[in-house]
């Protein structure tokens, strides 16, 4: 029996090659999409769960109110960990993690490397397996260094690095650090990623200084006792903090007048960081994500899979007229309805099996592209997880059942007498199929609107005038560069005729607080520059003057502010106003106002900014303007000059316009993801529409024959067959266009600087969907319209 069912299923596939190919292709695409998204979701929810005691690990976080607004803070200082552990019963241990950058010799090269400073019990709290070394003692000595397997191979050419020495720069000189352990490379689903670990340096004076309750620069994690309640521990922490730090807070408030409140401390589960948008993984922790990405990708995968199943139903029902006699004969010779349902479901599962095999192959082929788009390092081997295998078995069963149940019930219900006397025809309005096609094209239209909106916004972000000229500007990093060395570097660079100008600066990413004339404190971006900065970047000075060597006092007493600073300070005549840096006991005078420019990405509103040329401040980078079309020669000269003047410092450069473009990598990725999703959805939806057009043509074969005999032209027939489908597409557009406008407008609200929703986005969407629908329907409509009417009428 099963052998006969299998033979019949294969024969049916061979006789309907095109339809079978469409079914398998549609299901394969849907299943491959689902597999890739499941891989993504598995990775997202598995973040940080590989640690042995992860259920008991929490991060100390806090909230603070400033002028009525609550701010959340994921950072702590040196005191929170040890003070809370000593005075809160539920805390078993703590470990601190601080991000850093150090210059490390690698052979003859000096490279700036990101690393983490951690407490000595780091490996007792977190599960990072060691290849070599003692986990308990490897970080106890001050000049110990722990390398990952990859870092050890790059440093020494082998993972066997235990006991070897690494040269790390300290206070301008290289100091030997001993490799005390080598770890396996961090799992990609870890918020803690490191190549190098160094022990935290905690001076005894800092550990005793209560002011450090209010210094925030690292992450502190605690391990709770097995029976401890996190809410209870949080309350105990807060009570001790109030008791221990309130007097210090009052003294600091009286001295500096911050206007804030004492922090409210609580515990955040370690596994909550990755998908928490308010208390995310940061400051040495990486890979923080937004759960919205998972929801969007899950929705896309679900709809693509659903559309693939819809197509299966439509195409199977569309072929039902051709299989009517087969079903009738099977019933006459004794087949019961259950046997027919079993046979038809068997065919469905055979198609699903083939589709699953192709889906696995397709997912493997697409995975590198998907990894690039999602910034992941996923592997198809992740699918071998026991829970996922069980999930795929369920998915296989549901897909086969969903795709085959409706056609099986319809076909098995045919009456054999009507079939064998050729009186059978499909009846009804096919509301289900039509509703499903409306759903398909609604989603397709919605995704097209989303794709075009993201494209337009990305184009806006990357082409909007930033308020300065970032073309042909090379950004050379050189941290802790003092003014004398910067001046020497600049003078040497300007000897080359290809170099137009050079402007040392400290990047301008730091924020600080100062008091203005009305005794209000304002927060602003603080940047140290030299007198060439505004000229090189073509930033206009609106009032006053630029810094100048003709005014030696500029380096000690003068600042320049931007328009946003003036507005926030409430100044009418800013030149001559004072800025009181009370924390440094210094008052500066405003000598100029520059036009606002986007010193951060367009995802953030332009804020107040203050510039100084203060001699005590060090630079972090040099912006070098070169002549157009001289990049190769200029870069070579810049590197030679850098190595000559700073032989012990690592050399690296980027072009400023490339650096600015990297700010919008997320939008670029989503543009591509939405484009692929829209193309897939349109393709599979078109298959569904094709299936419905076949069904319609089969039902109206005799009607079309009569119309042609009575004189109807091919164009008349095509029009008659197409109009119903265009109505479905029109209904889909009526639903999708308003929904797309609302969703796009809501998404754009996340950007302070955004494009408007252009009318052409919706016009192009409507025209594209209608055009695709017409092309899809016309294939079957024209074929039916040019058929011989005599053959059509003989079908009675």
C-alpha cells in the first residue's frame, strides 16, 4: 500500500514538473528563511548562558534623578563591589571588569590593543576555559597577563605561551608582563569578549576614599548566595549605600552643586544585559542587542513560511480539476476517503521532505551572507542542538499538515459520479484562496514600503551636509600627544606639498559640566583643538574670532562655543561671557561662536560644544587634509613621518568620511535585510497568484470558449481573467499603504534628523505590485485566451 502511494506521488511530481518545482522552491525558501532566523534567535537567547553559575550572577546598576528626569547607569566605581560584599549578607563574591587600551609590542611592531582589566577571581565567577595556567592564581600578580588562544598565536606563533613575556607600555616605557594563562577564545554569544586580560590596579588610597562612590567607569558583577533573594539584596545594598555615602554626597553637593540625587542601586540579572535596551552591555561589554530585531526577523520568517504554505494550498487546489478523474476512479474501485486523505497528505509530506533537504542546503549557502547582515558568526551545526532538532521535527510535521490538509480534504470529497460523467467543476467563490493572496500582497507591499523608507533615510543620513568638509581628511590616532610633539608632527607634515593642513584634537567625545553666568550648570561636549581645526574642516565662525598664536592667553583663558551652547546658556551677546569650570577652579572667557555641525552621528541631536586650546590637555588624533587624488603618496609620507617621530607608538589611520559612514552601518544592514525579505516575499506571493490564476482558468474554461465563439478578442479574454486579480491587489494596497505609512512614520521618529515620507514611495510600491501581479497573471491569461475554443467546449 505504502509503496503504491509512493509511486503515485512520484508519478504526480513527474507529470506536474512546473507546479512541483514551484511548490518545492517556495517551501524551500520559506523553510530556509525559518532556519536562519531560528539560528539567529537561538544565538540571541543563548547569550551568556554558558557560564556554570549564571543564575546567581548579577550586575550592579543604578538610577539617578537629575532635575526631575531619571537616568539609568550601568557603571560603578571601585567601591561598590568590595563595600557591598563586606556589608550585605546575600553577596558571596564580586568581580569588576574595566575596558582599556594599551600599546603592546608584537615582534617589531607596536599595536594599540583593546583589553580588559579584571579582578583576580575573574575565572572563578565566569566560565572561560583555560588551555594553560592556573585559573585561581593567574591574575594575582601585578605584572601578570592572560591571553586568548588567538592572541597567543599572533604574539608568539603558538598557543603554548605560558611563562613567556609580553612588552606592555607603562608611563612611556615598555614593561615586561608574564603570561600566566592562555584561555580558549571567547564564545561568540558572550557579552564579555577579550583577547587580553590584565589585573585591575587599585591603589590603597582609592579603596579608602569615599569620593569614589561617585566615580563611574567600570562594570561590577556579584555572585549571590544560593538562597539569596535579588530584591532583598538590592534593598540591603541601597540601605548600606545611603548610610555609608550620604555624608560624602552632601559635601560634594555643597562643593559642586550637581543638582542630582543619590543613586538608587539594584541588581540586574547577567543574562538580561544582551537584550536590554536601557541597561545594555557596554563599557567593556559588547554585543548588546535590541529585542525588536528578533521580533522583526521572526515576523518576516513566519510570514514567508506561511506564504509558502499558502502557495502549496493554492497550487494543489488549482491542479484538482486535472486530478479529478484519478480521484473518481480510485473511489469507484474502492478507495475510501481516509485512504485518499492519507495518500494526499503523503504527497504533501514527500514534497516537504524534499523541500527540507533543499532548505538545509540553501541555508548553508546563504549563511555567510546572513552572518554578514546580522553581524553574527553562526554555524549550521548549531541546528544539531537537541531542542532545535525537536523543533524542526515539529515544524516539518506542522508544515506538511498545514500545506496538505486543506487540499486533501477538498480533493477527497469529490463525488465520483459527477467526475466520471465530466459534470464536475470547482464551485464557490474561493474566498479562502483570495483572502490568502490579499494577505500575501499586503505583506509584500508593506515590506516594499519599509525597504524604500530605510533606503531613503540611509541616503539622507549619508548625504546630508554635516556642517563641515570631511573629504580628503585622514584621521591619524595618537593618544596622549602633548602640544609640543603635536606641533613638531604638524610642521613636518606641512613640508609635503600634497598636505594642505593638519589639526591636532582630542576627538571631542568627552562630556563635562560647567557653570554659566546665570549660575546654572550645563552639560556639554568638551574638545581640545588647535587653531587650524575650524579652517581645515571649513566650519564657519559666526561671531568673535578663532584661536590664534598672536594671542598667547588663548591657551589658558579662552574658549569657543557652538550655537547650541549659546542657546542653552541663554546668552544674547556670547562673546565675552564667562564659563566657570568650578571643579577645576578655572574661569574661561568666550572669544567666538562657531556654527553648529554634526560632531556626532545624525542619530543624535546636535548638542552644546565647547573648544579649548589648553596646553595641559593632550590630543588623541590628528586630522590631516590632503590634496585630491594624492592618497597613496600622502599616506606613505604620513606613515614615514609618524614612525620617525613616534617609533614607540602604534600607527593607524582612517579617512574621516569613511569613519562618518560607519555610523550608519545598522541602517545599511537593515536596508539589505528588508530588500532580501521584500524580494523573497514578492517572489513567493507571485507564485501564489500564479496558482490562483491557474485555478480561475480551469474553472472558466467553457466560459472562455463560448466568449471566443461569440467574438471575444484575446485582449477581452485577458482583461476578463485579470480584473479579478487586480481587485485583490487593490484591496491589498488599500490595507498596506496606510499601515506602511504609520509604521514608517513611527520608525522615522527615532531619528532627530530624518527624511520626510515622500509620496513617490507609496506610488512606486503600488505600481510595482500591480506590475508584478499583471506579469504573473498574464502568463496564464494569455495562454487561456489563445487556446482553441473547440477544445474548451468539448470539455463538457
